[in-house]
C-alpha cells in the first residue's frame, strides 16, 4: 500500500473486539465508488508550491498533515507552513521558525525545487525538510507531538553538516516509528544518493547508507517506502553530472537496515552504493534506442512506487518520453512498470499528445484491496489558456486500466501526492498553484476504493478536454486577412484565423505599430453579434494579453462602425458580444497592445460569430 496512514494499536484492538478481523471477505467488500470528497485547505498558498517529487502529506490516526509554501511579505519569497486536519475536519496551521517565538522563516522561490517533505514519527513529532536545492540542511522538527506550530530549526541534529543537498523525500517505519530521508548529496565529480535515519527511540539522526553513486552521474530521488518488515524500498533515476531536466535509468532496490544489505526486484543481492545500470533487476526502465545519459529524448522524469500489503512491490508509475512531440509540451507519457517474477513489464497508460493533451510533472500510485491506482495530471491548452485535470487510472487484479477524472478541471497546472489509509481509501494532496492567478490553493481529496464509475481509455477521457465552449460557426475561420504590420513572415494575419490557438500560430504586430489592426473578410455579408479574441503568450499571459481594443464592422455600403470597445482586459480568451450588425468585413483595432516591455499585439486567434 502507498504511504499508509499510521493507526494506533487501540484502533486495531477495537476492530478485533468488534469481530472485523475474522469477518469473511464478502462482508468486507469495498462499497461502490463514491464521488471524490474535495475540500480546499483554508489557507493562502504561494504560487511557488509546485514540484513533482516531494512528500507533502502524512496521516496519523485519522489526522492529516499537509505542508505547503505560503506567501511571504517580500516578493519572490515564500514561507513554509504546515496544516493539520483532524478526523472531525478541524484545521490548525503554523509556520517554520528558527527558534520558538521567532518570526516565520522565508526562502527564495525556486520553482520546482523548494517543496517541503514531511513525516510524523512514532511519537507524533513532525519532521520537515524544506526548500533544498544544492543547499545545506534545511530541517525542522516539532517540539510537541502533533503540534504544527512548534516546528523549529534543527539542522544541527543531522550528520554531514558541511554538505549540500537536494530533493529530500521521507518515509516512516510504522513498526519502530523511525523516519528515513533520501536526498541527493553533492560531491566533486558526482551527486550520489544518501539515506539518513531518525532513530525514534534514541531521538537522533545518523547516516544509514549511500544508496547509489557513479562518476559523472547525478542521483535523483523519486520515492521512499518502508514495509511491514522494516525494509526500505528506494526509487530513483539518473542524470548527467551535474544536473539535467531529462533523466534516465529508472531504478529500484530494497534496503534492509537490519543487515545493511540491498536486493533488486528479483531478490538478488546488490552491492552498495549501486552503480548506474548495475545489472540484474534494479533498472525498471533501461536505455532505449538512441538514448544515453545526456539525451533529452528519450528520457525519464519523476516516478512513484506502491507496495502490496505483504510488503512486495506492486509497481512503479513514472513518466517517460521516447520522442520530442514538437508542440511546446514536455511530451512525457504516463507509464507503469511491474516485476512479473522474471522480468519487468512496462505499459503506457497515457500517451503524450493524444487529442492535444499531455501529462505534467506529477504522478503517484497506490495499491490496496486488490486494486492498483495511478494518479496523474492531464494538461492542455485551449484558446482560453492552460488547464489541467487530475486523472485516476485504476486496475483490479490483472484487468484493464480504466481512466476517469478525479476532481474538477482547473486553470493552470496541478501537482499531486497520494497516500492510502487503513481503510483502503486514498487521500490526495492536490496543489493548484495558479488557480487564482496571484495565489494558489491546496485541495484535500478523498477517494474510496471501488469500481471506477464511467472509466474508459485515455483517448476517450481526453477527447473533450481541449475543446472551447461552442459559440456556433466561426465566420472568420480560413478567411482572407490583412494587417497593419507583422513581426515577420511567420506571424501574419492568416495565423489568427487558422483554428490553431497555440503560441506557434499567432499574428504578431511589428514593434512601433501604434495601432495594430487586423481585418478579416468572412467571404460574404453576414450578421455578426460576437467575437472571441485569444491573445497573449503562454509563458507570460499576464503582461502579454491585449489590453485595449475595438471591434469594428464594415457595412456593405463601405462605411466602418465601432461595434464594441474593451479596455483593461486581463483575459487570454475574451468573448465580446454586441448588437447584431450586417457587415462584409470585421476589424480588430488594438489601441493598447500589452503591458509587456515588447509592446506588440499577440493574437493567437480571432473568431467571429453570428
């Protein structure tokens, strides 16, 4: 099971007293799938709260602990906060402090590298590793069990204090209450993977082992789980030294702290530290044709593992691309690998680019009650901008994968992390950092076990994700155009009426054009009553959308009239309605192109409707 929430022995005793432990399997069958229980955390979240490999959630005795970046008073910085939700739904929160009573600490935003990883130890103390990207230890621990407002800086308690570390992931041993932390540690010619251990009984940290190390390579931690026998399951990938956004050789081993030894998926011994591609059954995603440690495609990015209740590997969910999709997206498929007993079996769950939809750098997997789930995020662009959708893929036994939406579609990107509770239900931490433009949100989502309702294939699921609201026939589509100016030969007016809303197909006016104008000939006299203007540039929509513009129409007699005026626009997709007019030409006249330093009109699509 995936990061199972810890339950007190008293709860197990109560279950035995109630006779549940000896109930027949039919009596314990999971209920039909219920709609997801979605709750927005009632705290401000910083837009920097976005990364794929962190572990920001833990659950103990029905109480959920969520860590997140909160806005700091200074632009470009964030504070790290923790929230606790009790089993009855009550929230409390607190921030990290250098010492008791001090102000909240803050760190510089470093998108993709500064998320917190937390774990609650066997005595209820919360351990947090935060905002680490080639930094010295940034570690905080609560002074009172369960108290999210008592975490103080405790980096001096960790060994190897002179080093620099990145990508901490954490896990708890439910039996001993110990905590493990896996990090990338810097060295002169490599970045190796180290495992550290908090001995809960002794109340101290030590370096447990170096998991993997190879000259000219960088170790990237992905996941960490501890099974019921105290064995630590480790998941990682390799990149070229010193770093790269594209990684390779998805790897897995099981480390036994009792003996200090490691084994691969087949149970064969692995010498530590493991080398890059050490042979045996360590590598679940090997090099493919044309791939090496330096290629951008094929490549791997982010992975998570799930364990069975018996403590064996259920499988690995990960993202892999075998090609460059060439459409401005990362192009990573969502895939799943499992050890069959003799070999690794790999499957594609979500193909990048299908229906214009891609996956983002967020994936997780759980296993309970005989079903495996993979959670991923589908991302896509419409004329209205960028959107994302959490997707659940579920398989019972050896049956087919069924994919379904989990929660609503949201603007911008989403990131997620998942754990399974003692009842087999999953709890998701879903970060939507750009959902409100200037601040983000975190949602707690609960999903019980059962048969997915309405689940289908990836192609069926994504078929409707990239469609804009239908306003009728677009009279401008494919029409003749003229413009007052264009930046170059590839940014003429025809690009604004070709049905392609991507950044690769835009009309862009020339710098210095004080009133950029696009004129469209629908090909016939028509009654028009609305236009839809998609403008801006995806990486920076806030400053590049059209600010002020007019819509004009030419009557069949040759006179121009203003049909509508817009000022102070901030929307990537703006629908403008007006009184119906019979015209043979429609004009977009831009009086304030943008708030960008390069002040030009950027129009991805101009649509005209009757």
